[in-house]
C-alpha cells in the first residue's frame, strides 16, 4: 500500500520552530511534486506549500510566506517543511501530499499522508 509518512509534529510555543518531514513507503515518487496542507479544527483543509520534482518551483500560501520553507532531499523522495516564527493560528494537522503536477498538487493531490499534529501555544 502506498503511503506518505509524516513526522516531526509536536507542541511548540509561539515564536518557535519545527521541522516536518515526509517520506514515502511502498514506492518512490520520482518525478512527482510534493507538498503540505493543513487542517485546523472546524476549518477546511488548506494548501500550505509545494515543491516541484526539480526543486526549482516552490509555492507558498500567503499566510506562511517568509516563515515556512519547503525543501526535498534523498533523491527527491523526502520533503521537509521548516516552520519558523510559529503562531497559534498555525495549529493544525499537517498533511503531506504528492502529485505528478506542480499545478494540481495545490488543489487536488493524488496521494495523501495520514497527518501529523502541530500545536502552537500562546
């Protein structure tokens, strides 16, 4: 079964940092764009960041620009989300995603992870 496995979530104070990681299990995602979404309690899932297979194209939601950085390593199969200057409104379950298209991944990714909880205390 194809899976995307997230790690690195946890509890952090406002202004702190966390790094999320996502790695595939069951297959590789060679050539795929990868990204992150989040869902806060009572809200819809929203796009956070995405990176193309080459790493050249990186897209961010306005709410995280300048604070979050997406990157990939391990021959492109692991994707990271470095989150800095975290705010209480960043509290959410963060989901990893993968799709062949850097355009489509921001809207309807093909593959999803199970999610990791990030909680930012004030």
